C-alpha cells in the first residue's frame, strides 16, 4: 500500500497519452479488462492522472443508512475523503446505481482542496452543473439528486474494489480523458507510459497521413517506408 | 384532484431549491423513491416547477395504434395535452421505451402555448434539436425518431402512474433542474419547500467554506461554531 | 448488390427530411422497426445520407483476435473500409458492446477521405473528441478506449446485419440527424423521400401555427381549413 | 366491456390448441406482439383459457403502500379479486418486478374458489411450492417472498394494461400452456381458434412424418401429395 | 462479530416460518429490502437457517486470478470455507455474474462436512446436478461451468457485503425456502421469529378457510369473528 | 471447413468429461470466454457432444420475414437443417431474443432423424414439453410460442457466429451437460479431452475425500500424499 512513488517522467507521459493508447498497450500485455465502462467525464475537456484511493459502498439498510451515522467523521466515506493525499484519485464502488448520488459539489470541492487528482464513481453525482465549474475531473454514470443513504452505505476504504467491472487496487494508476477512464496496474505504469507515449506519437503522424489521403494498409501499422518517414517527422517535430 | 392551490411562496421557494436538497428533505421524511431516474434534461439550463398532469401509455397493438385512431380529439394523448392548465407539468408513462418518441416540437410547443410548466417523459422525444430552442423544460430518456404508435397506445390520463419507477399522482409537484426531476407528494410540498430553502442556504455557505479549505468534519454538518458563522453569513447576505 | 443508383432528387430530399418524418412514412407503409435505437450522433449538428456498406463483428477469441491478424489487409474491417465508395455509410454490427471501440479518428478520417457519407456503429468509438472535429457524421453508443480485439473479431462484410436491433441490407439507405438514424429499405427510398418531404413541409407550417397559439385539433392533422391555409403558405414560401 | 360470451366451441378449441399455433395464426393476421414473454408457468402441466380481468400496480410510496390501506375491501387488488367471475383470468401489471410478490396461495385459492380460469402476473408470486399443489394455472416471472407494498401500490382494475410488454384489454382471451401465455384480441378469438385447430391437426401429422424420417421440404408446409395423405390421416383419426 | 448465539427456540421457529412471512414482518418494522432477489434454490425442497459468513469477490485481473494464487490456503475463498462454523451460511458476493461459477460440489461438500447450514451465491455454481444430490441447501442464480478466476478474484471475507442487492453483515440470519432467501438483521431475529410464527399459524388457518369458499374480506385480515374461530382452531391443533 | 474428423477416443472422452472441467482446461490455455451463458438444457439429464453447424438470424423486416419466404427450401434455416450431418450440433445465433421461437418439435425431430448430436439456441424454442420427450439434447434460453419471423430473419449458415456471447466457428466442438454448453476451438479438442479426462478422474477422487471429511488444503489441489493416494485409487478403480 506504500509503494515507491511514480517517477515524474511517468506521470508526465501519462498526462499526455490517450486512454485509447494505454488500453491498447495493456491489451498487448494480456490485460483485456482495464477500461471503466460507464464512467463518463463530467468535464470532457479535463484530463486526469492519479493513484487510486478506494471507497466501497453496499446496499443501504433502513436502520444504518441514516444521517446520524453517515455524518460521523469515521464514516468510511468521510474518512476516505479527509485522508486523501495530493495526486490521489478517489475511486468509488457505487454499485452502478443511477438513482442516488455518491456526492456533490461539496465533496468534490473538498477533494480538490486536498490536491486530489480527480474522482471516479461507478454511480452518480449530484450538483452536476456546479461540478462542471470546478475545474476538477470527475467521472460518473450521470447525475442523480437523492442522497446516497437512500440506496447505499459506505463500509470500507483503501481495499480492492470493483469499479465499472474492473478491479481497482489501492495505488493503481487511473488515467482519464474524453473517452473515459483506464485503470493501470501500478507495476505496469512505467512501461505503458513509455510505450504508450511512443505509440501516441506514431498515431499522430498516421492520422496526418490518413487525412492527407493515405490508405490504411501500409500506413497503419506502418510498413518500412512509412516507418522511415515517421522517424523523419518525429525528429523534425522535436 | 382539485386540492387548494400551492401558496405563491411555496412555488417561489421550489423554483430556487436544488432537487438534490428536495430529495434529501423527502428522505428525512421517510421517502426513498422520489427521483425519476432516467429522465434527463433536454435543456439543462432550465428549471421546472409544476403540478402533475398524467398520461398513460400501454404497448401498441397493430389494429388500434393507427393514425386514424391516434389523431382523434378524444385520444387520451391529445385530450390530456389540450386540457393542460397553466402551471401544470405533463408527466408521461412512456414505459421506458427508447425506440419511439412520445412527441416532438409540435406537442411541446402546444404545451408551452397553454402555459404548461414543462414535460417529463419516461421514454423519448423526437425533434430534439428543435425542442432545445423552445425555452421549455422537457425531461426524457433521450431522442428517438419513430412515431409513438410504433410502440405505444395512450389509454388514460389524469390517473396515478408510474414514471421512471416513481409513483406520480395527479396534482403532485414536479421539480426539475440539471440533476433531474423529483416528484413531491402534494401534501408535503409546503414543508419541503420551506426546510429545503433553509438547507440550500446552508449548503451554499458550506460550499464556500470547503472551497476555502475547510475540512468536512465540523463544517458539514455544521458544528456549533460553524452554525454561528453561518448565521452571521446569512444575515449579511440578506 | 448493384442496384440502380438513387436519383439525385431523392438524395436531396433525404438530406433535408427529418428522420422523425421518415420513420413516420415507413410506419404508414407497415414498417415498425426502422430506427437504430442507441446509435447517438457524435456530432449532432451534422446530417447523414448514404448507402449501407455493412461490417459484422462476433465475440473475440484469444487466439484469433490478435494484432497480427487484425492488421492484415484482408481483415474484414480493413477490407470493408478500403472498399468504401463515395456516398456509402459504413454500418457496423458491434454487438451493442460498450467496453471496446470499433475504431477511432484514423478509421473515420480514412472513410471521410474516401468520400464516405458517414459511419454508424452498434457499439463505441475511441478518440471521441477528435472525431467531433472531423466534420464527418458518426453515430455510436458512446466512447470507449479499448481496442476492438479486446471484445470483437471482424468476420464478414457486405452481408445483411443487425445493427441496433434493425436489419440493414447492403445498399439500404441510412439517414441520420440529431434524433438518430433510420434505415430505409432501398426499394422504398424514393417513395418515403417524396412523401416525407411533403410531410416535413406541412409540419413546419403546423409548428408555426401551434407556436402562434393554435390548438392541436384542427391543426394537426389539418382540417380542410388548415389544409387550405397551408397550401397558401407553401406557395408563398416557394 | 360486456361483449357477447365466447361460443362453447371456441373455448373448447382454445383448450386444445397450442399457444405456438395461436401466435402463428395471429402473426398471419398481422399481430406480432401477442406473447407475454417472461410469464412462465408455475405448473407447466396445466392449460389455461379465459377472459382477462385486469389489475394495475404502480410503484409504492411509503405513506400509501401500508397494510392499513391495502387490506381495505375497496383496495383495487382486493376488489378485483372478489369481483372475479367464473372463466376469468386475473391479469396483473406487476411492472416486471422480481423483488416482491403480487400474491400467494391465499389469493390464488380465492380465485380458484370463485371459478377463475387462472392468473397471469408480470411479476412474482410467493408460496410457490404451495401454489404448485393447487391445480390452478398461474403464470409469473418467478417466486419472491416480500409483500407487494414493499414495491407496489394497486391503483386500478378493469382497465387496459400492459403485461409483459403486451396490451391486455379487459375481455381479451388469455391462453396458456407450457410454452407460456398468448393474449388474443377478443374479436379474433373465434377465428384463430378455428384456424388454429386445423393447423394443430396438420402439425400433429407432420410431426409423425418427420419423426418417421421425412424431410422438411415437401412435408412442412405440405406439398400436394403430403396434403392428400394428411386428409386421409385426419379422416382415419376421426 | 461475536454476538450472543441465537436462542434454540428462535432457530426452531425460523426453521418453520415461511420467508414470505419473515419479509412481511420485516416490512412492518420498516425494512423494505431484505429479500435476495435472484438467488434461487438449487434444491427447492430444502429449508435453510443460519448465520452469515461472508465472502467478497471483485472482477478478475489476468495476472492475479490464476490457479497458482487461488489455490493457496490463505486465498480468501479457501480461508472463508475452512473457517466455516457449524450453523453458518456462506454468503457470497459473486457480483451477479452468470458466466462463471463460484464453486461446485467439492466446496459445497466441504461446507456440509463442516456443519454449514447452507450457501447463498449472487452468481452461479457448477456441478449443478451433483449439488442437487447433496442434501445441502444452495441458492444461486443458476449453473455455469467456467472456473471463477475467468471472471472473479476473492479479496475479503467476514466483511459487510452486498448480495443480490441486499446488505449482509457477518452474523446476520439467512433463511431460505422454495421462494428464496431473506436476510434478517441479527438484532431482529428473535422478534421476527416470534411474530412470524404467529402470523404463519394464522395464514394456515386463513388458507383453509379460503379454500373452503370464504371471501377474502373478513377472513384476511381476520375480523373479530374469524379471529375468534382462529383461536379455537389453534387450540384444537395444539 | 473440412478438417480431419475427431478421433473416436476424443469423442468418447468428451462424452464423459464435465463442461466445468473442459472450461477449466481451456482457461488454463488462456481462453476465458468459452461458455455459452444463457443456453440452458431443455433436458438436463442428456449430454451432448458434436461439431458446430452454424445458423445466423438478424432482426425481422415486415416485407421479408413472411411465411412465403421462410418456407422456401433455400431459406437458410431450412437449408442448414436439411444439410445437417450425423454428429453435428446446430448452433443458432438467435440474438438472445426471448419473445419468439427459433423452432419447435418438428425441426428438432428432423435434426434427430438426421443424426444430429443436438441443438443450441441463443434464443427460445416452442413446444417445450414435446421437445423434452424427444431424447434429443436442446439448449435454449427458454420457451416462447411465437413463430420466428415475428422477430427474426435467417440470412446465413456455415459462417462464424456469436452465440450467447461466444464465438462459434463451423466445426468447433460443442459439449453440453446439466451446467450448460462449452464451445471448444476445434484444434484444441484433442488436448482438452485428454487433460480434461485426467482432471475429471482426480476430481471424482477429491470429492470422495472431501465428503469423507478431508479439508480442502492438501486435498485440492492435491499435495504429494494425496496425489499418491489418488494414484492408488485410480489403479484400483481401473
């Protein structure tokens, strides 16, 4: 749970590599289930990179999911949020529920104030319009008004969770862009950041070529000639 | 079906209280199922407050769901729309169907011309782009092109219906914002409008504090000190 | 598979008739299942009209859905794309899957360069933000990052497929607007283009009337008097 | 609502014709949506034929769906059951819910005592094992223990309803066997009973032939020779 | 986690009270979500009563969900099973997945050998036919052949879990019959066992009456006269 | 499409190895998606082993899915059935639809008469009760009465298809038992039959031990001592 911090270079690479590229590199390494399908960007223009801080909800029970309980400081939702370290992403197993919110602008603002890198919810958030103004990346299934105890009870944090059908271990690396969120197993972050940055460069070149009328065969994947041209292009670009 | 009209003050309060706050107040009163999950705003920048006028559809049958029938003035869909009073919201049990439209810009424009406060559909609408220009709040599951008799037959109006999994009685109060739509049982409207307005004020103060760096514990819910500061803030604000 | 090309007049009409009108005309002809429910516009401001070029995916198998195979020129996805003729719409049976992308900005740019009229996917696309800048109509269930072999294998093209629950035959006419996509059986295209254009004109007139305060009964469908006024309106309009 | 009773001959035919045959005959008449998909036989060995008595539920609300209300004689569920006439089938719009029961052995026994022909529920029943012993045909999505007010409120009876995606009008004819339940529009009952009985006879003959090794082409549908042999077979059989 | 054991009398009552009765009593106490919808009896003729021992799965990851890991003694699935005490029910959050099995006849036999009272799985089991012969109550969504690491990884046991949409705390009381499984919050077990036993007796009397032709009103709920007759009946019955 | 026939020994092994064992062996070879989830045995007491003959349906269109067309000998459904060779399993992409039948006792009887090994349908069948009497293994999602053209049109056979989310290539090996159906890529059939038979033997021994009170650790997977005892057991057993 306290692994060596990621190298700055790795983080910088992850900040500019597309999630499409990262899932492709993970696929090549044998990982077919790394995309948190259903977690859509509240603010598609923002990118997100950070380490997972996890939070787990279970179905509500009428005697436990009451405001007196859920407002205590040691309630797992509150404890997790207040524990948040700079650069972390709060990742919430909200059970895919679309009829209640896991939180709203108050909790998202608190996470931002603590230096969090973002928040990913397998469920919904309230105050959708307000969250869009926060300049803080949030990914969720959508908006819902009701308070979470109408459906959920928080029971754990900092444990492995499932989020949108994907395993998220505390410390895993979450990367988000307009396409959605990928969870990179921590020990693979350096590798996919590096190979992903290379692939992203290549795809930028390929896209230019295709737009200019090149056929897909020979261009992508590049044949020897295209590869050579790419090397020239890359050097020019710096 | 002809209850006393809501007080002007209640309506004014409901026009500025968030649906997130209203569902919270209803939850505290024991109501866990008041949010019409799935009905998303066509025009998220508009707010909606009004009394429910209900309309019920059932599955189409090939011999009944034909244009000759559905264009008669006493067809329930048409009768309901023409009966609409100023301040009402047409609430439609469209069975959650996403492959046909319950109506489009013509019906929405007619509702607007009659002074309706909005329209909520557990189903889809056509002419999505045009409806966005109407300055009339519509909530639906999304857009669909096909005419409703491809899937539906209207059979009743002004009866209790289920809409997006929530009971809507004629005369209930529907409130919508960017997060979605809440149905307030009519006899509770005055109470939740009043307590909701108070909570909304408090949350505005809390949000300011959290953005300024306050921790959640002590701030929300407010401890005695925060509560006192809030009272000062509120008086200043007027 | 090589039917007579559509008349220019038919294509022009289809470019301005709403999909809501087209599905209505098809419904009147007995076709209740022509709307590709779930395929939403990536760029809602664009319209699309073209002939279907189909592509079929099946579930991936770990030994076949590998990059070595899917990058060969005769891989059905690549063969279909490179075969695309001006005016065609690539229609993809992506099995409704939301956890992988059928393609991204490279393939969409290639289709555009070839003169394709658009792309419809019963599944997801990557590079969502980039595709929005292409001025090329794409319809899909949403965005997803992972490469298609994580879920799919392409096995066939130019065969009848199901797409979003609708039969699409090669050569059928696909029309898309902000409401979504309709598939018109090819032999009916001329007829629904013609009758649809008439209905669209009438509905424009009706909408004006309704906005001006007319009641639905008598206006839509028009009674004799309204019909006469419409004829005057239409002549004025030219 | 008080149409002429069905002829005894029609009822007798419906008691022996397969639902597969009846849906086929309805399909030939243009009806594609007559099968109550999801309503499975609790007792597959029983057959059911009767006239629809309908009952409609909506989502529960905590202040209305309470035992004090739902045990009143005029509560729609109770009123409908006590109103049941011999030969009727209680058809319940239970909203497809699988987490609560619409009723159990007490209500089913009451219906049987009143001479009801059966019960069809778009939802669940409790006391599954006990109902299986009643010699009374019940069709439902499955078993569930909780009382209906945990999810539902009855609001109407003797009105058109949707049940398992099919329109059921009061007085329509419900027929059930091991494959499930078909709803026959009342005015078509005589016709499909008659043509269905003929088709059922033919299919019995065809099945014998196919089991004896005949190929499908020529046998089903029968060519002239097979048709002639069938006529002989039918006369022998009486 | 080590509460006082349940009284023998409570356990005996729970062994004969229907789950329909228990969910009714819980509903009256304000609990609307106690039924594990989707967990169907593999052996409907068996009843189950026991205390929850919980086990939690999350989505598989290709590098962790491998046989080398999942066969270690401290793998949570194995640790939970070997820890099982007589009278416990293993309750498994199998994420509702129907394409892999959580276990089969070997694990169920081990649980039985340890004196477990049963097993409830929000997911599937393999060796369905063999499990039916074990005289051991198992509830699951159905049968599936694949080993669990194809979809799952066990990460925790003896923690609160969601199972079929219901909160299950370690030590809660699970009761199962042919209708399905109810989870009784432990502190309510004595109360609902007692009141449930009374209600079950009454309903047995009511069912007799209804079968004999009594109307529902006056019989259920019983009016004064029926209540008196019931008291006589109950005394006779002993 | 005309690979070497499977060895008799392979077929014999597959006839006695559990599908749970086969999916386990395939998982060890890297195949995580081989189980046709949702295809349940109509006759759970039968086993099935055979080579895939595939058939593909797409959504119906009102002008094409008519009896005149679907009864022609070259209609793909009929052509596929009549082409069936001894030992083949007809595998049908029925699109998961539960509101229409792909076929009934006539088609299943014809397949049996032709020596087919069974039939697997990603969809429903009619004549459920009759099919149960045929001594012919059929796997489907359940029963439904309506004829297939109410929902489907057959367009292809002997092509790769998806069935219940799994790729099935013509010639792949389908094995079914009470747990369901696994599709074995043809080139792996010999290997998994052989290793599966060994594992099945071991598991039979392990089950005996566990039932006799052995703990799971040490027994399964077997440690050296258990492995030695197993070898003795196996030799005794012959």
